[in-house]
C-alpha cells in the first residue's frame, strides 16, 4: 500500500502514531520499515532525509521507492520485537523537527535566491547543495563580485521582510506549462509538485519548505568563488544566519575588548598590527642570521680543518641556519636538535670541500639504519628519529666519515 506523506501536509508535526505495514531485515543490525503514513522526509531534491525514532529505535536513513517511504531502523530483530515494532502494530514516531525546520529554511531561501538571481542578473542556477553548516548554488555567471552579492542579498532580505506566501500546487506531469517554471522539471511522477513563492518563483520541487518568506527571518551570502567557469555562492539562512550574526558580533566585541578599542577601529588596528609583526619578523630573522653567523665562525675556528663540525641547537630552524652558515664557510656541518629529535646536515656547494661529501646520498642510508626518516640533496639533509637513543646512534656513526 502507498505511504501517506504526512510531512507535506503537516511539516511541523514532530510526533505521530503510525501503523507498521512491513518489516524486512537489511543486515544484522538494520531493518527496513514501511508505515501507513510517514512524518519522515526521504532524501531528494537536494535535501537530506529526516532522522528520528520509530518505537524509540533510531532511524538513520529514509528513502522513497515507488509509492512507499522506506525507513532504515538501527535495530536487530529481537530488539525490534522488544520495542513493540511488529507488522500491524501502532508505533510512536518522532522526527528531529529542529533539523527539519533548519533545512526547510535553507531550501526555501535557495528558491528565493535563485529567483532573484534570475530576475536581476539573468543568472541560471545549475546546482544546489544543502549542507549542515552552509548551503551553496552554482550559477552560470563567470563575473559576480561582492558588490553584486550585496545587491542580490538586499533584494532577498526585502522579500523575506514582506512575508510572501509559499504555496504548493499539485498537478499532473503534463500540466506544468500552466506555471512559469524557473526550469523544466526532470522528474517522472504521477503528480508533479510545484512550489510557488507568491508570484515570484515557481519550481518543481519535492523538498520541504517554510509557509512564507517571513519564516526564513535572516539571510546572508557568506562567500563567492569561481567554479567551473561560473560562480559558486555560499549562503546561510534562518536560524543559521541568526547564530552566525551572533557569533560574528561576539568575535568583534571580544576582539575590540582585547585591544581596548572600539569595534569600528578593529580593521585599521589589525592592519597596523600586521605591518608591525612583519617588521618584527624581519628584524628577528636578521638577528637569527647574525647569531648563527657568529656561532658558525666560533665553531669553525675551534674545529680542526677537514673534519666534520658537530653542533647542537634548540630547534630545527636554528639548526638549519647554523649548518648553512658553516657550509658557507667551507665546512661540512652536522647539527643535532634534541628537543625535536631531528638532525640537519649541510656541505659547501663550492670550493675544495664541495665534492668531499654528498650529504643526501651518504647520510640517508645511515639515518635509515638508525630508524630515522629523512631526505635531501647533495648539500643539505634532514632526518627525524623515533627516540633520543636512535638520534645519538646516528650522530655517533658519523665519526667514521
């Protein structure tokens, strides 16, 4: 028998009692349940399915097959029997209504956004994605910037404020010509469902929607990007948009408080801080180079000519600087970085010592033999070790070189 689609006629109904038509096992831990009527929306039209419970057992997937709605229940046969889930039994059903309402807000907002884009910019919607945190549409405009997005967003918000009714029409598949559809329907069904936003938008759609645009409440285009020769528009609506406004307001408020300034002063202050940080980083890099150069000179003077210079450093970055400065002085250098269990090595690229040791070719196998992983070329090599003992064993093995 066909399933009565209660979710269309009563989209805000959270709980009901339904009669079980059939139960079939899918695997050891899942059952396929058909009810005489369903408040669970099955996946379709770009909208994910509802979830919830039947007889207190979790429903994690819902799909439509022919004229029946199939509910996948997470339970074994004996668990279903214990819960009272049996053919012809009356069982309580509960849908996660908060998620349903959120998706209805996003879906109706998408219809409205697509209609505004078509009317104002002759932009056609090519695809729609409804996600858990944001949604997106792809349009056929290669040129669409933030100024365009602001104009479109303003018009969408105006229609939301004016509270246009969202109306559902049902008609035979051969009758859609009566409606100025945004795009031709690509469905084969006994009854075609047309969703209208009070003279503004007409689309064949099987998804769930809010009763009027005012129920969307808020809307924001959060990002635009080039995509496959067109544009992808990311947006949020309804409760998601309200929550995002609250999040952004809190960020601005807390950031301003941390900087002891007004919120409006944040952009200028951030640019100033960024420039100052860059200047400090340049000064620090110069100081690090100067320190490494002085340390390299001291080690060069204290180590016999022709032997490898061994040293230790607090970090891989500092060790790499020291090794390169020693190499620039014509020395082959091996620098251990105990805190990070790493060893770096460098050799001169010119001069007499340039051909005496290919650090990548020679040290690679030695590192591997001591449970190290690394790599490099002729003049620079770096390896990481699993423990202090392995690293020290590797360094000790260089004594024979």
